[in-house]
């Protein structure tokens, strides 16, 4: 049987061959998708942080206050 289980009647040499056949276009699309999600998540985090700061939510200040109460 080998290391790979028999999934849909494919043997391990077929699975290994398919795993090594990724085209450069496939890799490029994966990189593009990762960059787009990274840019979107970073922009959203910055916007949420700015909105929280403008409404007076201070997470780091509250964290420092809690640490002061615990340590001092």
C-alpha cells in the first residue's frame, strides 16, 4: 500500500506526479490571492484602529492600567 492511502483508485506514483505538476500560473494566482487578502486585512485593521481611536477606545491604555493594578 505504501505511504499514501488509495484515494479514488490513485496509487502513490500518480499522486506524487500530480503534486509536482503545479504550473507557474497556479503559483502566481496563489501569491496574488495571498497578497490581496493581506492588503485587505491590513487596511481593515488600520481602519478599525482609527475608528476605535476616534471614539475613545484605548486598548493599550486599558492594558497598561490592568498591568499596573496587577504589578503595583
